[in-house]
C-alpha cells in the first residue's frame, strides 16, 4: 500500500497491516502527518500537533497491544501531559496539561499514540464549533458548512482522513451530532462508563468522553481501551467493562427497536426523515421488530438541559480566576477588578451567556423555580426512557433534525442553536448510551450531506447498540462513501 | 422579556464576577430572556410527587486505599501560573 493511501484506513484495517509488519507505526504516523500538512489548511480540524513526541512513541510502539501503534486525535478538552489543553478558549491559550486524563492513560496503555488536539466549541459549549476562539472548522463534505459540535474538530478530522479515530466529549450531543453531520460513527457512553478524570469539566453530571471513528468496529475497539473503573473519578462505575467487539456480527433477529413518536414530527428535514424511515425498514428486513414508543417529556428536554448544564457550567467555570493558571488581566486595581476583567477578557460570548444563565438559575430566590424544578423534570425524562426500555432493546431516531447547516446560519439566535440538540440531550439527562452512524445523504444544491441515525440504549448496554449498529452498517453501503476529494491531496507530496 | 421581569443581567454578572460591556448586557438580556421564556414551560408540569434526581443512575461512593501516590511537585503545580515568584503564586493585592 502506498503511504498516501494509509490515512484513509480505519483503525481495524491499519492494525492488520501493522501486525503483519507491512507498515510500521512510524510509517503510519508519518503518512498521517503528511496528509495533515496537505489537507489541514482546508479543514482546520486541529489546534495543535505534537509530531515529535508522537514519532518518539511510534518508535517504541508494541503492535501486539489492542491499539498498538494507532494514532488517535484528542479533543482539546482532554488533558494529555505536556501538550496544550486550551478548550479553544482564550483563557487557557497558554495552558499546558501537567498530567494525562485517565482516558489518555488507558489509550496509551492499549498502545495508542495520542496525536493532535482537535478544535471545538469553547469549553464544549456549542453545536457547530463556531464558538472556538481560535478558528472555524469546516465540514469536509461542504466547506461552507459547519462540522457540528462541540467535537467538530474530532469529527472533521476523522471524516477527512486526518485521523484514524478520535476522542470527543458529549454533554448534550457533542459526539453524536458532529458525527452525524460529517458522516462518521460517534458513541456517547453511559454516564459513568468512562472516567472523566482529566477532562476539563463543563457539566459534571452530563459529560462523557467517547470515540469518533470511521466504523462501528473501531468505536468498539476504542471503547475497549477507555471504558472501565477509575479510582480518580468517584462517578465512574467500579465494574470492569465487557469486550465491546464480542457481539459484533451476531444476528439481531428478534431484537425490538422503538421509534419514539415524538421524534418524527415537525421540524425534521424531509430528506432526514426519509433516510431514517428507510433505516427503520432496513432493520426490519434484518429481523428486528419495530415498536412505536412514546417519550412524553421530549419537548421539555431542551429547557431542562439548558438549566442544568448552565448551572453546572457556572460552578465549574468559577475556577477560571486568573490565579493559578490561565489568562490574567493586566494591572488589576483590586481582586474584584482582577476577577471581573480576567473573565471578561478570557471567555467568549457563548461561555459568558451560559455563565450568566447558570448563575441566575442557581441564585437566591430562583433556585427552586428553575434548577430544582428542572432536576425533577429530569427524573420524569429518565422515567420516560425506563418505561420505553421495558418494551424495547433500543430506540431509533435521527441524530440531528437537519444535515450540516451553513457557517454563520445559526449564530445570531442561541435558542435556534440549542434546538440542534433536540434528539440527543435527553440521553445525557437520562445518563444512557447513544450512538450515531451514517444512514444516507441529503442533496442540497450541489452539496451531498451525510445524515446520521441515532441508536439509544439503556444504561451500560453499549454492547447492544454497537451490535445493532454493526448489523446495519454491514448491510448498507453508507460507510463506504467518502467526502469529495480535497484539493491539495497531491500524492506526489507524499515522499517516502 | 415579559416572562421574566426579575431577570437582571447586570446584577447576575456581578454575582458571576464577570464584567460585561453595555452592549453585551443588552444582548444577553434579550437572548437569555427568550431562553428563559422557553424554560417557563416547565412550570406547567406537575412535579409535586417527583423526587429530584441529582444523578441519572444510582451512584455510590467509590473508595480507594488511602495511600500516598506520586503527584505534582511544587514546580509542576506552578508551571501554568500567570505570575509566580519564590515558588509561590503571586496574586492581586487583597488587603489594604
């Protein structure tokens, strides 16, 4: 295989070449580095690349390990020791992570090589990556459109073959929605299945890290590496994780899939709806039984989400005070002046908006009316899912009501942007697992835009949704489509 | 923002230790007023019999042995400090 063709491989295929010694980890990393150098200026998926350190790790990589020698891109909200961790924020512009997040420790133990920190909405707050304080990331399928967010850099990198696989985080849909908009696989694990130690916290009761990959099997391979107990995170399950590849390829005949009636109503792009309808029929033809279910509090999820997520964010972001790390405003006259200006100059508009909203809903006199009430409705949302899962094995829906939107199209109205997560954030509130995978394309003008199918499973049932996703993926051709060839990918620039 | 007459962005910004410009204050007042109006629909839901859930799934304490582990040196803890001197964080003066 020519070096220039290596970056298009998925993790499983790269691994077989590495294990047969047809390619060395150094050659794989070098091929990726060359592609990134050529294509990255058109996509802007990355915030930083530590090539030297990654090449050093490639020299000693043990390809027998589960992810031995495989480079993995990391969302810039996850700490990798010695590398920047900026959360795409001005306030952390010069911050270097002093330690590895547990997911990074586990990836490295599995032989993977963290390579590159990916762009994101500032502090993971957004659905388009337009809230990055550094730059816009472009959707490889149509560079006038957003890649989704907040893990938009990770998603675009995987879609454009600028990464073999990536880690993202998902607080309200931030893995699944960009996966849908860029045509890759994204898995948000059950809350507590993957350690949050070393992730910069946004909303602590909702945040989860998970994989963005080119295939369902790759998502399972990364989950095998990162899931499991962690003594450094008291919200992490203390039971060992299963082998997530074990159920891949097993028949899904007789499994019951629920279609939530509230998810297929107004506001869905007709091309998204027909692609998801076709996917439902495909599952039926694979022997799954389709059942209508109801999630009565679907309409309330966005409101509950934006109260709880902003409340937690306002508390978590209080740590950015310009004392121990991060940006500090110059020439402060007093401590209040120091805090007020440091945070005013360090945070971008969306982060400020959410701090204000979160502070308000937690403030004296409003706590009961907003925060406490939202926590109670959250319990009702959780019960909706519990009742649905008493009848079905998993739920099936669109991941996003619309395909990738244009850069700038939604930035002026925060509420419109928040509604982009309508099918995903209930899953975070309920703490359950969800996966997005490609299920077709929308043709809008000249652009062919990926459509994402979401499979949602009960807590700790990642195996089941991976099994279902794999059965669908292998019986369709969607995962074989690649973005239109990107300019500048001249193979002659790949000198061995 | 008629639904939330008490929502005062300028006051909340003081609580949050976040200086906002007059333009930001006016913009957030309008935008977040809409978000709070949207959130007001939660007031129509009967939650009298519902217990608030702090976590989505039952959570128990996770314990570990109380043994010393390798962790930051003072130098590592200070590596990202915006201003430091003599192995200490330098802060803005807090007493007169």
